[in-house]
C-alpha cells in the first residue's frame, strides 16, 4: 500500500486480477494506470492524506513477463517525496496510535 499524508482518506484499490485478467490490459497499460492513479492522489493529498492500495497476486503480477512492469510502477511511486510504502497492518497501527489526536 502507498500512503501520502494521513490515512484518513482512501480510494478504490487497483487490483492486478481485474486489470490483467478482467480487462486484459498489457504491462505498459498497468504502469500507466499506476502512474495516473498516483499522480491524481498525490495532487489530492495537498488537502489531506490519501491511500493508494495495490492488490497484487503472485500468480498474476509474479509472472516473469509482468515483473518488470511492477518494478517500473513501484520505482515511479517510490520516487515521489512524502510517499510511505507500507502495508495495511502498518496503516492500521499508525491510525490506532494517532486516532483522536489533534
């Protein structure tokens, strides 16, 4: 999961099954969708936090011919200042520690 700012606000997840299997998108399509999703959420995060959830399955994204596209998408995401690459459990822990503050 990718978090920008506070975990209080989220958006629908990007799911590799829906994108690759359901919509039959290509690897480059996947990269562009991740970039477009992040760019919009990053802009929206100026007013508060956003969560960009990536639902990834080893039997889909883990295929050798798709792996480089995941690497490319994650490199793009990680290259943005203020982005927290994390898990859902870490977000829940952060929320539990900070709920009710401020």
